[in-house]
């Protein structure tokens, strides 16, 4: 039954004589509540649709949306510093964990890998805590992985390609970890389909992710950049994109 029919029936009812005042007041209150709910749903639906259309209309519009989001937020302070991962290689895992300080806590330990949560380091709650993982060979560290949110590294609401190509986030992170990479040596693929995943509708971006590989001196390195839009799509706000970087050195 439509809202119009309900109102029509209630008007006829209220025309009857001796209708108690409490019924009239109750009807007015209920009508106001229903009207408010309809307005809220309409506004939210319009905003969500507009946002999805802006994101899904192509790469140019998608990147423009990031420019708008970036303009709304200041560049965050760098609150997280990546330890020199190269110094852990060849160490006994117990010594490696101990060198992380009292704030570190082991959250998983097997004969092949130990994962440590850096609880004292700042990280966006949407991406989980900052972690260091040690791959082992008879308790000796042979590979180190470091994962964190890019916001804690001082990068704001930037697009996937902007963060990689212009801000050189991967080179800076690997250099901070003990390597020596030239800025511009890591470039995002020009074909966006190689790093973009879409929802069932074929246009809504769900995730952007790509893994890079290389060698610096005697070390092999790997770096993954991932933008997860699941929360952003739900809330209709690109600022809620979860941006994480994971680097590995062996």
C-alpha cells in the first residue's frame, strides 16, 4: 500500500466525529517519522549512486575523485619508520625478535616462520597492525617481510599510480629497509587491467594490487602495493580506501 493511499484513508478517518486527540497526535508523529526515513534513504542512495558513477566512469574520473579526496585531507605526519630489514638476515630469530623492542609481540610461530606485531607503531585500524615476518631455515632468518598502512608512512589520499610513480613509495620504503634503489626504477603497469579487480557489475573497482620484483646489490626484493576499496564502496567515500604496502628482502 502506497504512502498516498495510507494518508488518504487516515484523512477520511480523521473527518469522523469524536476522534480522540491522542489518535490525531499519534498519526502526525508517525507521518513525520515515515517522511524523515524516506528522505534519509533517498539522500543516501543518491550520494552512493553518484559516487559509484564517478568512480566507475573510467580511469580519468577515478583519479579525479582521488584529487578531490586528497584536497579534503592534509598530508599525514610520518608516524612509522621501517627498520633496516637487511640487518635481520642471517640472525637467529630469537635475537631478531628481541632487537625489535618491548613493544613487539609474537602472534604466530612455526618452525618455518615467525610473525611479529609491532604494537607500539602507529597504523590505521582499517588495515590491521604493522607486522614483520621472518622466514626461517633452522631458526636462522633467510627472508624478512614488512607490512603496514601507507598512511602511517606519511602518504595521504593518493591514487594507486600516483603513490607508486610520483611519490616513489616503494623505492623509499625499500631504501629505508636497507637497500639502494633509484627513484623511478619502480613504475606501475600502464595497462590498468593488470592490477585492477572489478565487482560483478564489471565497472565498480574492488581492489588494485600489483607485486614488483627486483635485485639491489646482493639482495633480492619484492614489494606489493594493495588498495582495498571494499569499505570505501560501502561508505561511498574514497577516503576509506585501505592502502597497504608489503616489502620483502632476502
